[in-house]
C-alpha cells in the first residue's frame, strides 16, 4: 500500500530538495517520506478551473529521503535518511476458500512532532488498507450478507505489552454496497482517534498488525424462546435452554447454557430475560467518507477536549476497551420494570451469559421465574 502526493521537484542543491512550489498542507515541520515518482501522462482539462484542472497521473516509486518542511511556498527535504517509521501489515482471509490477501506498508511516524497535520498516518493507511481487503478478499464481490472478525494489534514504545482488540461483524439484509468495509473502517477510525487525540506527550507506535477473517452469509441465529426452572435461588447454578432458529436455513436447534443467579438478584416474581444483539448496521458510503474525512482532518467537530486517556496505561486500557461483547445478556426485570420508561428499580442491565464462537445469537426471550 503506497499513499502519497505527487508534485514537481523545483530545485536541488546536493542532497537538499525543494518541491511543489506551493504548500502540501502548510503544517510546518514534517517527517514524511521523500520519494521518487513515475509520471504516466498528463490528464488535460480545457476548462481549467480550480476543481477541474490539468494534472499529472503518476505514482510513488521508491523511497529517497525525508520531507522535513511543509511551508507556504514549497516543501523541503533531504535525500538519504528515511523518516522515523514503523511497519503495518493487513491480512484478510476468505474462511470458505482459504484465499488470503495481504497489504504492507511502512508508516511515517510524526508523533514526536505532535502530528503536524492533526492526524497520524496510522488511521489513514490502515483504514484504506483494511477497507480495500474487506471488499476484495471474497473473490467475485462482497455480498451484503457477510460475517467476519477483525483483530487489531498495536505496539507502542511507551507500553511494554502488545495492545489488542477483536470485534466480530454480522451483516444481514439491507446492507449497503460497501458492506463490511464501513464497519471495519469505523473501528480502525476509533482506534486511530484515540492515538491522535492523546494530549499528554507522544505515543510512538512500533508495529501495527490487522487481521480480517471473512465469510459469505450471515453467521446468526435468532432466539425464539427460553426455558428455565420456575424457582431459582440466589447464588445457585442452573441450566436454561434456548430454542434457536438459524438465519438463511431456518434450521431449529436447542442450546443448553449453565448460569448462576447473582447473589444480589431481586427476590420475588421476575421475568428471566435473555437478550442478544442484532446484526450490525453496515457502514455505507457516507459513513466511510465521514470516517476518512475525520482522519484527514476534515471533520468540523474534531479537536481534543483533554478528557481522554491521560497516561500511556490509560490509553492501553481505552484501546483494548474497543473490543465489544456481542454475546447474550441475562437479566431479571419485573413486569413493572418493562412497563416503565426508565427501567429503574430492578436488574434490567443484566450480565454476560454466553457468547457462541461461531454464531451471533440475536433477539429477546423471557420466561417467568420466582427468585428466593
């Protein structure tokens, strides 16, 4: 994966280079790759407005040094030494065919300069790479009904342990054309946002690994009913049974799950409730453009508030907190709790009950119980 801006080398003096004749972003001190480029041709536009001008069609070719300045009249750099950088590797696998695709890059690290453009290269390059592979690894196109998992691993020089989060995606009917790519981009954007808005010194990445595992179809079953003993005692363990209907095939199965009644569960007549999350709302084109706009500094609502992580360890906790639990929750509301608007007065938030490693269990089911 190569991401760069193409311009004219205006003047050289030994190893020193002046280029563009205009600013790149006008951000001052920089630490970006200086590269050679191949120009394939000139795309002529006779209208010649600012938005529709003639331009060079080309691509970056090889590293040549460092861009160290981004001024009003030019960018400046030096050939030879590369800027501080770290490796990125994004791998995607089609779980049904075994087909894999990989994109790699070395991301210029401007963290010690305070991210002059306002955002790091991590979010821009990783979002583009993961979004690309999410749409191409399933050969022949990415259907709306898609399931998968993404794990992101990040190493920072300021934190001894590897940071990691994994999230599962299940897209059902009504998913837009971009499908799972939008959901993946949203999570990477959130991770990059934590890094970019850190206000208390430089956090320096040393390695980034992203792994996608995707399959066609909706890996989902719907909860139709729940059965449990009619009388439960606090602190005791019991078995409940879920009746499940598989998405797509309609096949009905039963799942037995052991659970413990919380010692603080409310006594009396309650409704044992199991609740599983629905399918993800896939990111559409507007969402993906919004995510990329924020990463490139085009988000009007951007800007740090100082209310985020204050230490590297707090950042590590927030980064790993991006992992979502998408399993079934267990709660014991009363009928009054369900009828009230705020749900206060009972155990309505629930606790984690069960997460199937292969399927997302969606829907809500209840059965009457008495807790003693």
